[in-house]
C-alpha cells in the first residue's frame, strides 16, 4: 500500500487505544499511513508522529471537549471511529454485585460511546464517517455471574442500531463487532476472576476450540470501517467466533 502524504492521510479516532485491541487497531492504521487520535484512561501507549494521544474518561465532561479539540486540530476527512473503550465486571451473581458496579461498567462500555459521539457528531456528519463499536457475545449469551457486563454490552448493541438509524441521512455508518473470548491480558485477568487456572484448557472448551487472536479481531474492525466493499453496511451486529 502506498503511504499517503501526511496532509492528505485519512484520520481515525480510536477510543481505548491503550488497551490490547485498541492498540492493535491503532497499529494497523498507523502502519498503513493513517493519522490517529487515540484515547487513553490511565496512560498512553508509545507515541509516534502519526498519533495524537488524548486522556478520555467516560465519566468526565471535560473529556468530550478534549476529544473534539484534538480532532479539530487535524485537517482532512475523519474516515473512521473505533469505539474500543470498556471495562469488565467483577464476575459475581447479581445479588452480590453492588449497584455502583453496574453503573461503572455501563459508564465504561456504553456511555463512552455516547460521549464520543457528542464530541465527534458534527465532524462525522460532515465527513461521512464509519463507526465500529466493539461489543461482545456476552451481550446475547447472558452467562451467569456477569450481569453488569452482559447488560452493558446488550445496551451498547441497542445504542449502535439506534445511532445507525438516526445518522443514516448524514451518510454515517455505525456497526458493532461482537467477538467471543479474545486472547489478551484483560481476558486472562477476567478468567482469573472466574477461577480459571488453565486458560488454554478453558479456551479449548469454547465452541470452536480456541480464543480469537487480537490481530484477527483488529483486522475485521479495520476492514469493516474502511473497505469500500463494506460501504453498504450499517446498523449491523457481526458476531465473531474462532474456528480451529
């Protein structure tokens, strides 16, 4: 692929870019010559000339204006937004889960997209941006001891479909990727919360016998958002499961 001149390079926003999947998407984009506005909550990843890092907290009103201002410093079209911010639950039954955990998990997984859209709506409508939100198969699987996360991902799915219908007239596409277990540090932490001591054996019991690789999911996200042959797709939920 020919690397575009920096003043003509397409622009993307990746929220949650310091996480494993967001970082993988960010790396694919910058490797192909994109400029990226990348958000972090605790600390940014390594910096480079193509990336503008912005602190983003889904519970902080100032994050909306900070993200908007960072995008406005870039010329050229905003082609894609990848909503990768999120947080897991504590893996307890609903009866033992504090209401505050439901609120914080909903904030991280759902309201982060709302705040992102408040920051970018005007620019995205002008540029006909494609948005890909990262959900989870948990939004439909509704497994026990995962209430806050399941509820949040189900709400995210509904939000994506609603947003797609509202923004269709502006040429904005909105879709959701719903992967099963991804092999990542966060996934291993979550499995530890569930009492899993052998992650490989656990993954072998999944419907397709293994977890998804980060780069597999990142590749799907980038293609869905940017490839011309997906330009018709909006308001869709795409489940991902690994095949042996």
